[in-house]
């Protein structure tokens, strides 16, 4: 029975293949081409593309958070160095690599990286005009030690290195120099970095989200690869980042969560009074609470973002172009507002007026600080370093 089934499958496949249309082009021969060399070129291009993309967006974000000042950051400023690290780490031990493709990737990794030693921490890129750049740190420098602590050389080397940074780059250590021992082309050198003072938020790439999107969660800001590619110039990228940074510093994610909780409580009371066991009012109240001031939060983040752009030296007068570009992908948004976001032309109008406001303050040599109708507790309390026991 099994043999008959197999023969039937082979026969059926043959009939299908013989009935299919076939290519007709006479292709040039490629057997003489060095496929290994081309493969390595493609691998190196992909590696460099990722580094340059990350360097570009992190440079913009670093400039924004370096220029918030204490008055426009809701947290205590912390030391910023301005470089990123990578780690060479084989995915598997050689004797565990089974496929031809895995072996090729491992060979390419070793051939293209002179620092190809297990778990070596190296400088992936340096942000221009940052503290690290001014101190002379270079890409591909091997990190030997930092803060007098040897660079970790274990499986989770990058994670442990980040823990060392987090433990030492605190608000209590503002202004304290950082000594980094490096190995550069076989020679050892100690570099002293005088850190920048930055608003302590991180920018992360949301790789699982394939949409053109950016958002803030109260701890970090996120951008998808799609929006990074779509917003191709620095001004547009900076405008997106400044807006999301403003959401965090103004406490909008936390406020939305609190409003959702209030709505859920009110809805829960209604469910209780009406003996509704499906939590219909609870869920509806939570959704309504989360959205109730959403448009106002968007306007407020837009307003503050213009100040972030101006303080960081970006073209704050053209931020409306970013809204036009987003509207081009969703023409309906020009005519129909959503529950959570204003129409793009409304936002462009606000951005333009905010730019005029900044121009006026510049003319009168006033501080570039936005106007608030009442005290903004998020920008003044700065309780991020308070430990509750």
C-alpha cells in the first residue's frame, strides 16, 4: 500500500510538472563567478546596513535627549556616553553546526571580523559629537574594561556589559569622568570620557511590528523598521522621535492607563448594579477612559516636540511636512478623525503656531520652554530615582 501510494504521488507530480509553463529565457552562465566572495559581500552589506541605520536613528535621538535640559525631562538627567557595543558570539559550537548554510555563515563571520573571538565586546558605532566621540573612541575598538571593571566574556556578555553601565551611569554620577580601556589594532589604550547629561530614555526598534508605526510606553520609545525607512531624512525622523519622547516626559502612557482604570471601575459598578456577568460595561468603561483625552495628549505631545526639535537644532519650522507624509498613506485621515488622533491638518496648524511661538521667544531671548496653564507634575517631580520600601 505504501509503495503504491508513493508511486501515485511521483506519477502525479510528474504529470503536474510536465503540464506547467516553463521559463524560456537563455540565461548567461554563472558557474565561473566566485559565489563565496559574492556571499560574503552580501553578508557584509547587510551587517553594515544595520549598523548605519542604527547609528543614524540613535544619533538623532541622542541629540534630542541631550538637549531636553532638566526643565523638559520628567526624570533626573543621567550620564550619556554616546556609543553602542556589539559582541561576537557564535550561534553554536562548531560541532553542533550541522547544515551547510550554518557552516557558511560561521566561516563568513570569522573571515569578516578581525575581533572574531568568542564573546568579545567591541564598539559597534560612535555617535558624532557625543562624549565618546570627543574622547576619541572609535568603531571596532575592543573594550577591555570600563569603570575599572573587566568587560564580561561570557555567553550573555552584552547583557552583563549593559548592567555595568546601568549601575554606574546614574544621576548621582553626573559630571564624573569614565575611564575605558580599549585594545585597538593590538595596542592597549585608556580613554577618559566626560559624559553628556541626557534625559534617560532609550530608543528601540520594534522588529515584530511590520507597520509604519512609532509609540511610547512610559519607559522607552519604539519605532518600526518600516517608519525608519519611510521617514528618510533627519528632520522627519527627529519629528517622530520628539513626539514620542514628549508622550513619555509628559506622562501620557501612565495617564491613559490611569484613565482606563477609572473607566473600568465605573463600568464595574454598572455591571454590578445590572448583574451583568460579561463585564460589558467594565470593558467599555476601560476603553472609553483610555481614549477620553487621547486627542488632547496628541496635541500636547506635538506642542512639546517642537521645543525639543528647536533645542536640538533641527528644522522645527517644517514639522508639518511629516504630517503630510503620514496623511499621504491614509487619505481618509484628512477628512475623518479617529477616536485617538486628530486630523493631520489640525496637527500641522498647531505645529506651525508653535514654531511661531518659538521664533518670538528667540527674538526676545526668552528660554525655549513651552507654556503650561498649570504646573506639570511630570516635568517637575522627577521621582524616577526614588526607591520605595
